[in-house]
């Protein structure tokens, strides 16, 4: 039962006054407390003004801080009244404070500041949750982000945190393990050896990766092929499919794994042998740690919230998103689309860094010069995508194989069952922040909508631009 008594936010008057007193008495005190607290951590406004003034004086380093110099600085800045006045400054200087205890007092202040921040965040979320105009998953995303920021703000305990010693030790240890052959890589194997070489072993933690292509060229097929390769090796993968239902994704995975054409799976016209292969494929997929979220037009806040949940509870190694153009930003509808997509792109990059997990996002490439090799500036709707990405891969192939010349038909290979045509497809590593760029050839099997490893024989590539120039002629 409520007593009607208003709760006072957590704070410690004595700790705040003792820290300010120590700062006026000991010149070394600021270096100790500045690693723990900031002006906003003080509860009383006049204490924030005083600490901020001392901080500015220390940064400018023009004179030692004491009662007289602080008073002069506050007068010069017009802040004396906001600080409580000359009498209050003198009162602080008369408080007995030990330098040895100043860090303890500073931690008291920080602890209460964290409590107040949690209360403020919780209260704000509670009040906004009553407003039905607020998107619930946006609220959840903001709550998680703000709590994460509060957590991060508590971790600046010591200047030692910023030394490079531990990073150097980690680097040397990894290098020695590599030379000894005992190193276990934390990169995510793509399943395509030639691509791994470009990416220095595969997808790296915190990487924001873009797979771009024009419609119907094979963005989703490549994503599903990468997922198939990863789960075969025991990796845990989350797939946010905003365009395709999970049933179709499962059908593609079973088709590629069993080597039974999708057309047969649609019609049910399969042999006993094919049924056995499909059953075996389904059983292997059943054991895999693949998590599919297949909601269309998902809000950005909801997507990030669910990604955090999957990473926290299932420890997913990679997150795929199909595709960026279908994510609802949650911004005002008057915001230009390019700005909206840029906002989404930055949020996904932040997600990759926050979770220390590669985020692989599919993106449309504009239809202009449809048969020409795609370029980075063809990424649709926002140049921010290109800037944010650590890796950009663009797919290029001829989509209509019914009009091929005899010469180009001869370039198609057969798979190991001699039933499917393998089409040499360019995967252009157009941007690679930590490696080289260039062209990788993958084999596309249209009957299985699957990409697989193939020879790096560029003479087998069927150039789409040749046919577009013939039509113009």
C-alpha cells in the first residue's frame, strides 16, 4: 500500500562534499576521481557546477586549484551564484577530507548516479509504455541501449584500462600459436575457400558485411548457401528473413543439402532415392542451431532487440538480414528515404560491434545498367551503406539462360550428379576494410538456387553485357 511519501533519488551529500573538499586541498585528487566520476554524476546542481569548473581549470592547467582560484574562475564565468556562492565554497574547503579516501567517496557518488540513471530510464520507459502510439519494440530497444550505456559508463575505473599492453600480449600470443600450429581462429568460415582467402579466414567478429545484387541475381541464395556452410560446421546462425517465409528457406536448404531439385520438392514428384536424401537432409538440419525470424517489415528496434536476445540466449555466431530495404526505421515518415536507410545502416553496424558478432545484411543494387558489372555506388538508397560496411560483396551473373549462344551454353558445367547446370558467377569483393579486393568465382545451380565452390576459370564466365549490347544493336 502506497504511503504517498515521495521517494528521494539516491545520493550521498557527505561523499559529494568530501570529494569537492579534497579537490580544493590536494592537487593529485583530481587524477584519482576523474577516472571514476564526471560532472553529471553529482546529485546537487551546485556540486555539478563546482566539479565542472575544477575539471575545466585542470584541463587548461593555468594555475593550481584552491578556494581563491576557484572563486576567481567562477566569478569570471558568471557561475558563482549557481555554485552556491562564496560562502558555500569556503564551507567546502573547511570540511576535513583525506586524500586516501577520495576514490572511495567518488565510487559512492558513482554508485548513486548509476542508481538514479536506472530509475530515470525505468520511469521514462514505464510512462511511455502507457502511450499506445509508441512502438513497443522501439521502447524495448531504447531501454536495452540506455541500460547498456549506463553499464559501459561504469567501467572507466583506471587509466590502466587504456594501456596497449594487454592488446600487444594478445597479438604476440596469437602469432606464436599460429607459428606453432595451435591457433584456433575465431573467424567464421564461409565454406568457400577462395572467399576465405580474401577475408583473411572468413567473417570476423564485429564486421558489418553487405551482400548486394540486382533483383533475382541471387542475394538470398548466397545468404542461404553461406548459412548452409556455416551450420554444417557447427556454427550458430540467426536469419532475419523479412522477404521470404521460413518454409521457403527450409525448402531451399533441404534442396541444396539433398541435391534434389526445388521443382521436384514443389510437385512431390520424387523417387524413393530422392525421398531418402531429403529425409537425411532434414534430419541433419533438424540438429542444426539455425534460428529463423520471418516477420515482414520488421521495425529496427524490434530487430535489434530480438538479435540481442538470440545472441544472449543462444550465443549465435552470425546474424543474417534479408534485406535492409524492408526494415522499418521508426523515424518520422517525412524523413527522406536515403537518410532513413543511412540511419538503419549505422544502427546495424553498431549492433555488430555491440554483440561482437558479424552482421551480414542483404541490399538491393539499382537496376540502372542492369547487365553491367555492379559498382559500390549502385548500392540502393543510401551512400551511407558503402561507408558503414567493413566488407561489401556484389553478385554479377546472367539471369536468363534461355537465350545463350552455343558458345556460352558450353561454358555451363554439370554438378556431380550430372543433372544441374553450374553457372560461373562473379562475386566482387568491392570493399574489404581489412583485406584485399577482387573477384571470386562461385558456381550457381539454378535448379537448387544454391551457390557452391567452383574453379576460378574466368573464361567460363558468361558476360551479361554481351547480350544487352546485342539487343541494342
